[in-house]
């Protein structure tokens, strides 16, 4: 490989000790590499451990076995090269939009007077220039995601980890956010690991789509390269023939896993 | 309902009550006065008493003393509550060890402490402040403890992923969260500071609203007791209004500013 590998999971296994002493294996032998500048989407049925895998890459979780390498160096502690976009609201509710974005720089020791104009610039680039003084609860779900995106990007991380970031949003807002993300990403092409349960979203955004099997002990069961031309427009790309062909192909694999995952979750509910 | 009608109705309630009180305590009904003046006084006398207090200026000294005691109790109790609450929340072992004792002291009706404080600290303001502190402290303590414990996991993780050190997490995440819980109980804790001061005065002092009421009661001056009660109510309402203003300023980032704890 010529481009360096930003994130490499080598046979990573993730297990949790349950309350009753049993060990629950969430992910088994995950092998995944994200090259620098590559946009990889992980898709899988609910409860397959895709977010878990992301937390391993972030250093929030330690793998039970296997290793995590960030730019060819083993990861110890938190992944300092990565920015993490959470599924749930993660903004500081007591800070204004502007302060929420500026904090990313202030933590690094940038003086506040310097951080604020930059934060304003980032807010403008996510389309919220006029909302700097608003507190998170005064913003819509989509606007909060924009602030969160600016908060992460202002630190200029080399790797972006995204955990179903647009999951809670409505369908139209998701598409708008997807386009915004692609625009921002196009500017400097960071390595992205994007977790979603929405196959269409994954194909529209990513260079490579990775499919995980239903949990527990889920594995990576396939990867597809997406060769749709860039820059893409999410609204347009969904009309593309290639998009449909790829969607059909991946869905034929994913469908079984989704059914399995669904059966397991209902089964587990009955057992309880 | 418009604000004007609401205000009109609110005033109407007061007028009806006062008129009824005046009538029942002065006009005999079926040859009998239902509210004997000795026990119930009447609004006119009470009002005269209040006017006399303000006209002669004696009331200011007592109001001032009660205010100072309340503020001191609130400040000291809050400071202690914040510090200990923070400490316990960050050191689960300490919290576990002291848990039964905290519960024990909190379960104790604070009035029984008043004589002890009077003994230890004398009849001046400090025994009243101490009583108020024991009330305020626990409210603030429990709220801060809860606030630090219940910081959202995602917000914490986000802080960590943004590169915050433990100290920065403390300053940008734990601290604001704890303070917001404390402020949400501001009405209760300020109210209890006043309660502590007044009850303390009532049980033994030489000045303050509680002293005024106790003095009036001692000579069966019912008008004086009622007058003291009304002045006290107005005092508390004014303080509460002040707290609302402060709260509005401090909790702007909260979805519901009016949620009273």
C-alpha cells in the first residue's frame, strides 16, 4: 500500500463482562484498515457492535484481544488523532454554540481571543454563522449536529470517527447533513470511519462499505468498493445506475443479517 | 387569561379574605363574634401595627438582622454543600463511608439543634446562621452530589475525545453541571436559610423578625404576631423574586427556567 494506514484493527475482539459473570462477546476478530484520506462506512443490523468497534478505534474501549494501530503505532489510551461525532447530543448544554466550537481549540491552549474568531468561521462554514449566541436547547436537532461537526473539525483531527451521527435526524435533514459532510471532507480528505445502519447513506457517502454480521460475536463479512465519481451530491447519486446495482448486491448479503439480528433481538426479549 | 384579569382576581382573593376577617372579628353574628379579637385581632389593628413599625423605623433593624443571618446561612451552607458534594461525588469511597452519617444528620429535625447552637454560639446572629447552615447545606450538598454523578456519559466522552484533561473536565463539565443542579434548588435553599434564621430568632435572640413575633406573642399581642407574619411573608416574597431574577440570568442555557426545584 502506498498511502499510510490511518486506522488498523487487527483481529480485534471486544468482550464485556455481564453482571452475572458471563462474558458477552460483541465483536469477534474484526480486521479493518482505513487508509489516509479514505471514507469507510460500517453497516450492520442493530446490535451488531458497530458502535463498539468505533469506540475501540477511539480508544474509549480496549479490545479483549487483537490490536489497534493508528498510523502504524499501537493505540494506548485515547486516540488523540481522532475526532469523534456522537450519535446522542454531546454538546455542552451550558455553552453557547460559539463557545461549544471554541472549546475544541481552548483545550489545546489556544487563547480565547484567538479561538473565538476561528470558531465563528467554522460555525459559518456549517451554515450557522447567525446562531453563535444560541444555547444547544435553542437549536434544532440538525443544527446541533452542525455545531458538533464544527466542534470536532476545528481541532483538525487526522481521523474522523462518526457513530450514526445523523441517526436521530429526519430523512431530509440527513441528506442535507450528508452533503455538508462531503463538502467539508472534500476540502482536506481526512480518514473517516462512519457507522450507520442505513445502507443508502453508506453507499452515497463512502469509498468503501463494510458489512458486519448480526451479533453477538459479530464479524466483518464483506467489503465493497464504491467507485461513484466524486465530488458527489447525495440527492443525485441515488439516481445513479451504479448506485442501484451496488445497493442490490450489498443488500442481498445484509438482508439475511438484518433478519437474523431481528430474530435474535425478539428471541432475547422473549427469553427475558 | 390576560395578566390584568389574573392580577385582578388575585387581589380579589386578598380583599375577600381581609373583609371577611374584619367582619367576623368585629360584627357579631347571631349574637356572637366568631373570631374573638383576643385570639384573632383584626386587619385594621394589624395594619396599624405594621404602619407603626415602619413609621418609627424599628422594623428596619429587625429586617436587616434577619436578612444578614439568611444571607450568611445561605452563603456558608452553599459553599460547604458544593465543596463536600463535589468531594463525595468524585471519591465514591468517602461517600460510602460517610453515607449513614449524612443520612442520620439529615434525618434529624434541625429545631432540636437550636438550643445547642444557642449554647455554643450565644444569642447573637451566629447561632441563627448555624441553624440555617444545617438546613441549606444538605439541600445544596445532595443537589451538587447528584449533579456531578449524573453528568451525561456522552458529554463526558465528548470532552475526553476533544482532549480535555481531568482538570479541564472538572472546569468545563463537572463544575457547570453541579452548579446548574445547585441553582435549580436555589428557591428551596434560600427559603430554608430564612426559615433557619427566623426559627433561631424565635427560640432565643434579641433582634430579628422571629424575635419580634416571639415578643408580641409573649404579651398576647395577637395583632403584633400577625403583623410580624405579614412582614415576614413580604420579606420572603421579595427575596424569592430576587432569586428568580438571579436564576434567569444564570440558567439561560436551560430549556425551562421556571422549573423550580
